[in-house]
C-alpha cells in the first residue's frame, strides 16, 4: 500500500484499488468476467486497505458489478451498493 497523503480542503484524492484475492488469482488464472468471490485472504486484504484509508471520507465509490469488486468496495469504503 502507498501511504495516503494529507489533503488540504481544496484537494481531491482519487484512488484506484484492485479487488482482494480470489481462487482464480491464487491459481494464477485470469478471471475476466468470471464472478469469483473473495477468499478469506482477499477479505483480509480489503480490511487492511480499509485500515489504510481510515479517516479518509469517500464521497463516491465505483466498482464493477462482479461480487469480488463489490465486496472489496463495500469493505474499503464502508458503504452498501444501491438497491
């Protein structure tokens, strides 16, 4: 993880974050549009990322509709997707 900078009121931080570990990643396969869920290790990675961003307010969080991406975004940003 790259340490997050301290922002001034007029500054904006845009971060790109990859989803946590899946079985496809662990076996060194590409997932593409395959909807592989996060492994426990992937959930832990997202929680570690959340700790890195602790205190960073998110105005918006975008992810693909794949479960691994949505779950990673939920953990890191602390928000649920719209229903």
